[in-house]
C-alpha cells in the first residue's frame, strides 16, 4: 500500500528573524540531507501556505510504502536545529492510503465480494 501523508508545520518568528542566507544554509545543512537519506523510500513535495491559511505556514506532501521510514524521517528532523531550537513547530498530520478501497476490493474473495 502507498501512504499519502500531509505534514503541516509552522515556521516560527525565530526562523523568520534569520536572514534568507542563514535560512538557506540551515536548510542545505540540516534538512536536505535528512530527506536525501530517505529518498529511496519517501517522496516529498513542499508547499507554502501562509498566504492561504492562518493555522500553519507550510506543509509537505509525502508518499511512502514504509511507515517506519516516515517515522524515522520525522525523528531525524526532530534532531535538527530547525525543530530542536524552535525554528519550526510540527502541526497536524493527515495520513491516508492511496486508492485504499480498491486495494481492499482486490483482497476480497469472490464469495465475500459485495453484490
């Protein structure tokens, strides 16, 4: 099964007080390597949302077939200064199964299939 995960987060005023150069350096030094280590099991796309939502500033859409890899990715992110020093606060996590109903229907035996 392929899991889709929407990971919401908010970049804090502490983060925004850094220069763009410092923010880019932090991303390149701490964040990109974490995602690169998991790129064989997790795909990630990043979206800015602050202009459209007051509850969080950004979100990532992740896809994986390995929830353990996702868990390890989040743990690794928590060890970075971005989270440990209060530059980013994780928010709501939404998770679903891509075409889950179809996967379920494929597993039904002909006798158990709905009429």
